[in-house]
């Protein structure tokens, strides 16, 4: 089978499709057209260009699509947006500057394209190329839309030097949308693809319904709940890319990528639901085991589900 992705609220939903995959895909797309779900992503006004030049934010509500923001002459790059849980707000990173050095800012905007607001400045890395995609905003809206939790580097924060194939540590912090005031929590990172802990520190569905607690993944591969009022934390055990259900009852996590974590052999980990009250664990989705890995051979033909489980 193959894995296909659909953008929903700034993150990717993944569906497995095989012999009966077309019917699954058709049902999924019919549901998208019939329901007022909010999707957002970056797009281009000139798809014929090679490479494609990204110059706008596009929002789809049900079957209706609109451009929420179009780059101006002072803009250099746009990042993938993150949509609030109620579908009314969007957060994204924008690179600006008519001359070097360029500057990075976290912005918010209403889904209808109104209310553009600069929240804070971030540290800039990389070589700015107009129209190039800069990736996702590692952030999540609180359900009351008053706060954003983010894994990033605020302007002025010291940046560590790391190997070329590694992602430097970044600060886990919350920011008040109305004031831009930030609260530091942890420095997390030093990650390298294919080595050790990997996955999103923060997902788009990180917050509890109370807009007070959020769940994140630490550098040991454990999911942890952090209370932004008391600063208290609760270790939920092993689990990457945690997402919190809208009713607050369950946190979905993925087991690490490493084969043998739960006594099986696979390329991608299974998905687990953690009961927030009892801490009981239920298997939500089982990724395929590979006979090739069992006998110690490469399993490059084995694929499966990946990315955060979205509620």
C-alpha cells in the first residue's frame, strides 16, 4: 500500500490505501467536502514556475477556498501555518527584509484574512530565498486562542552550534497573543534524523481543553504534561508526537521509531492512547511488522503510518 497525506489545521493526516484504498480515499474526500473543516497551507499564484514560488497562505473551509494572505514586496518567505482548534485563527512564521539581514516574525491572522498581527521576533537561520518554503510552525493554539506554545528560538536567545546533520536545541515557551509576553519552559533538541529520539516536540493539538496544560515530548522520548500556572509536570512515559483529544480524556502518542521498542519489528511505531486520569494505555493503531527486520535484513519495502495522530 501507499501512504497519502492531507493537510488539516496545519498538520498532516495520513491514510493507508491498498487494494480497497480508492473507496477509503473517496469517503475521506467526501467527508472533507461535506463538513466545514478548516484546512490551511501555503500556495503559489504561479504554479508554472520552476521551482514553484510560495507567495500566499490558502485557507479552505469545507469546499470553499480563499487566500488569507499574499506576500508583499517586503516579504521573503512564508512558513506553513498552524490553525487554531476552533478554525478561526492561524499562526505562521514570515521572513521579511528588503536587504540583509532579514528578520523572522511570528504572525497571527484570522482565517478570513483579517486581523494580521505581528506577535514576536524569532532568530533567523539559513539562507533566505524568496518564495522558498521554510517548513512548519512548531506551535499550537490554546483552545481559548489566548496563548500559543512554541518550540523555537526567540530573537536574542543563544543558539548552540551543532553538527551539520543535526537540529539545534530550541526553546519551549508560551507566548500571550495579546501582549507578546513569553514564558520560558525548557531548552530541548540536539536531534539528528535516524538517531535517538525523533519527532515533534509540540504538535498542533498539544493543549488540554482548559487552556492551562499542554503536552510535549522531552529529549528522552517521553510525553509530559506541563501546567502553565503551577509549573508542575507529569511524566506519561514513552511516547512521541503527543496530541490531546478535544474532550481532554485521552492523549495519543506514537511509540518510537526504533525496532523492538514493544517487542516487535517494524519501521514505524504503533499509536497508543493514554487515559489522562488512569494512565492506562490502549493500542489505537498497529503499524505493520516486517519479516525482513525479524531476520535482520533491511526493510526498505515496508511502509506504514507516520506523523501525529490528529483528533
